[in-house]
C-alpha cells in the first residue's frame, strides 16, 4: 500500500509531471523510455500517481493537478466546495484552531487553513500523512497546518490549544464500504468523544446515517453538490444550530431547508405538477418543506414525490415536472400512450418501483423521428404501480 518515499524527490516529481495527464495510449512507451534512466519501481509509482492525479482533477478540480494521492486518499477526499462550506461554518461559529483527526491527503485541512484557521492534522498512515504534508506545502499553507503521523484516538485537542475538532472517519476497508459506525476508524463512539472534547466539533458521516445516531442537541446536515448527495456531517457543541436536528444544504446555490417545527407530511392525489426533492432534502427527512414551499402534498406517505396544482417557482431544493397524465402501470398501456404522444426522447425516473430504467426505455420501443421529449416517473400509490407521464420544467 505504501509507495516509495522517493516519489517526492526531484526525480520522482519530474517523472510524475512527465506522465501527467495520464494517457493510456502513450504511457507505455513513455514508461519504457523512463526505465532506461530510472529505477523501475519509481517509474511504476510515478505512473500510478499520474493516473490518480488525473482522476483527482476530474473529481476535485484543477487544484488537484499538483497534489499527491493514495488510492484511498483520493476516494475519501472531501470535495473542495463542501470542505469550504464546512470551514466557513467553523469560522462563523468562532473557531480559530482546529484538530483534523484522520486528515487523509488533507482536503479538509486545506480548506480550514484557506478559511483562516490554524490546523493540527493527524493521520496514522505514514504515506498518506507525508502526502498531506506535501499537499499543504504545495498550496503554500505550511505556516497554518502541522501534520502529524500519529493515531488520533488518544489525541488531546484542548491540550494542543484547539477550540474545534473535525473527525472524518475512514469508512472503507479493503476497497469495501463499512456500513457499521462501530467499525469506522475512528469508531463512531471514539469520533464522538473526540469531537465533543472541544467547544466546537463536527463529524463527517455517510449520508445513510441513522437519524437516531447523533446525540440530542446536534445538527446533522445532508449536503448535495450539483445533484449528487455527497455527505452528511454532524455539528456538535457551538457549531450546532439551536432547535435544528436536521438540515439539507443544496450546492452550488447553498439553499437550505431544516427540521425546525416541521409537521408530518400531508398526502393528496396526483395533481397538475410533480416535484422531485433533491436527495439531500429526502435523506434529511425534509420532504414536507417542499410541500410547504409549493403548497403541495405527497402522492403517497412513503414516496418522496410532491404534487401541487399551480406551477411552482424554480428552486434548487427540487426538480419540477408538469404532469401530462398518469395511469395505472402496464408496459403495454404506457408504450401506447408514449406512441400517441409522439415521444422520441424519454427520461425514466423511479421511486418505490423495482424496474431497470434502461430496460424499461428499451421496452417502450420509441418511434424513430418522434419529436416529443418527456419523462416517465414510475412509482406506486399504496401498493398500486403508477406511471406518471410528465414534461420536465427548467
Ligand atoms: C475519510 S479519510 C479523511 C479524508 C479527508 N477528510 C480529506 O478530505 O482528504 C480518513 C483518514 O483517517 C485515517 N485514520 C483512520 N483511523 C485513524 C486513527 N485512529 N488515527 C489517525 N488517522 C486515522 C485514515 O488513514 C484515513 O486516511
């Protein structure tokens, strides 16, 4: 798992630059040429690094093009947009010095420093800690961030002058997701103890977190970015928001919804418009907030589709559809209706309905040359399968 430390030497850096951006069709010839004058292991490590860095630029943006990654470090790195949002919240809550416990290759630590905090970052894996240090140096942040290659479980953040703690536990083992919080590293109970040791704390968790797990008084935020639900995090102490147990934050707009004084969701028949809440809103259990915003109801108590009878304003918290018609589901009937409607391009969505969207689209045998572009939302009301044919609104 560890890569040769010489990768950070001048020769290693030059080789990585030579192979970056990684191009599978030219890399073999380039590596053979490089092996004539360099150690084979170093050349192989540089190729791997160039490949990781190329993927990192796609996933994390141009800042990554001079940074160092392990495969796990890249997989687990926080998106810069989300890391910046978190760092800004710590600063707004009054944090000055933060302990980043389990810092990986450093994406949260970088955002904390860029937001103006001083950071002490701990990472138990030697290579990962070394890369975090290199990344911080690369971005000119070494004055603000100290990286220690150490176990975080017994770290005393208060004794190190910290007023805030962030823990992003490793939730992967041997390439597999670890669902049980007791098996994260640090474990949920250790992470909670560490993050509550300072006046301000935050734990990054999986978006599928059980709503009952965070302690009373915590605020859990579910965050989506560009339509992808990327993470949840649990704010503790002075970073939590009074009377808000759950909130959804939708990036890039930053629009929010929260659970303060929320009512149970109301239910009604399918009407003229259908709304699909953003995944952050759904996972935070805040679909009723979309009802509140548009004067709508759920189509079924267990299905996160909202319906309303006048055109809702566009908003980042949901996608909008104008209902063309809805019918009890049968492949044959839906196919006929789509033909009648001259549908040539079909978007398929499903909720509470077991279907392979690609296979369904294929089964619709859309007519070539048909010009209409519509969406079919396959769902259920009670136990009855329903197809809603609709036009997506911008
Ligand atoms: C999810 S990653 C952190 C990613 C980081 N927030 C970022 O955005 O780049 C978790 C890291 O915690 C480290 N880790 C796990 N248990 C640890 C422990 N007990 N002490 C220190 N580091 C630990 C892992 O090696 C891993 O690199």
